[in-house]
C-alpha cells in the first residue's frame, strides 16, 4: 500500500517523492509497542520514476518496459518488507531517533 501512495503523490507533485509512514507492531516484546516504518527508499523512488517515465525510444519493446517495471516493483516491495521486519524486531530507526529530542 505505501508504494501506491508514494506513486500517487509522486504524480500529483510532478516528480517529487515524500516519506510515507506505516506503523509496525513489535509483538515479539512484552507489552509490544509500535515502531515507525518509513517506506521511502531509493528503490521505491526509482519505481515511481520508472512508472511515470514516458519512453520516447520506439525501439524499446513494450514487454521490456513492463518487465523492467515489474522487476523494480518487486525490488521496492522486498526492501519495504525487509525494513518492516527489522522494525518489528525493534531495529527501526525513526522512533529511536525521535526519542533523543
């Protein structure tokens, strides 16, 4: 879902990315809390850019473009899943850093 939000905002802002927030439950801990999952990454930004890119090169086949977009989507989703798993184990960054304020 965060990738869909990022893509929609990227289109609305005509090429600008914004951080999206997702809460992740840390159920492995007693009295589990939530951790912040920030899903903006270089991979998700690349996905947004590729999805909005208009190919002018007529030699590039539509199948190649579709495959590249699918591969980029899979990579971005995998990166988000890895970060979400880290956050659920208490290894997220955002809440810890904000606690130092």
